[in-house]
């Protein structure tokens, strides 16, 4: 008889406990009312209002025109690869080296770079109206990542050469990387 009494008591306690929990649950809420959007694409500092089509330039060595290469005194183009395995192009001489690398494959645009090296996830530079992030800034070198669409970017790495160290034009490598990135953007069609 004690076994049944213990079972009955446990069953009664469990039932009361369950009823108590059911009584504590909140009543079903009405359909939630959406709150007004506090941010829009216009307010997103990484949103590209007028995207560029990097894929339209199939040869990265064509990102700069021959006239631009002459104005920069950049030397001969050397095809290569970017850090992410996509085609890139480098111009190198005793004054400087510049490498241009499009990124149309990773699909992150400038967001990842802005989180890694930007200003709390925001761009820390602007090139011809496009958001940009400076990265790898050290004595004589700078990488400028420019968002060209919400999913693509362009990297311009600038490194001062041995004969360029005393040239005031190359004193700010980020300024040079930005200048060259701006030239590239002139040559890339809209998406």
C-alpha cells in the first residue's frame, strides 16, 4: 500500500507543479508590430550606391591605361595572383611597386575588411566616393581596399621603392594607393 501512496503523492505533486507552470506562461501575444527601420541602405557606410563591374575588366593589367601608367612612371606590367587566388597585376621599378587585385570571388565586399582593419566596422577612407579601408600601413607601404559593390572590392597595394624614399609624392603611401585606386575606378564600367 505504501508504494501506491508514494506514487499517488508523486503524481499529485507533479500534476500540481505542471499546472503551476502552465499558469505562469504568458498569454499569446498579438501579432508584433514592426518598428520603423532605424537604418537604411543610404545610412549604411558600406553600401555602394553606384556599383562598379570589376569582372568587365578581364585582364587586371588593363585596370590602368597606358597613359596612366606613363603619368605614374610605373614601368612594365607583371601579371600575377592575389592573396585569394584571383588574377592581379603589378608594376615595379626603383621608385615604387603597386599591385592591383580585384576581388569578385569572395562575395564579402568591404565588410570583412572594415571589421578587421576599419573604424569599428566602418570604412576609414574614401576613394572617389567609394568606401575604403587602409590596411598594412607601415613605413612606405599601404593597402587600400575599395568597395566597388556590396559583394566586390578592389585592393591597391603601394610600396615605396629605394629611389622613391626621398620623393615627397611618395611620403604618404596611403595617399598614393588612394590616388591609384581612383585612377582604376575611372576605368571600370558601372554594373
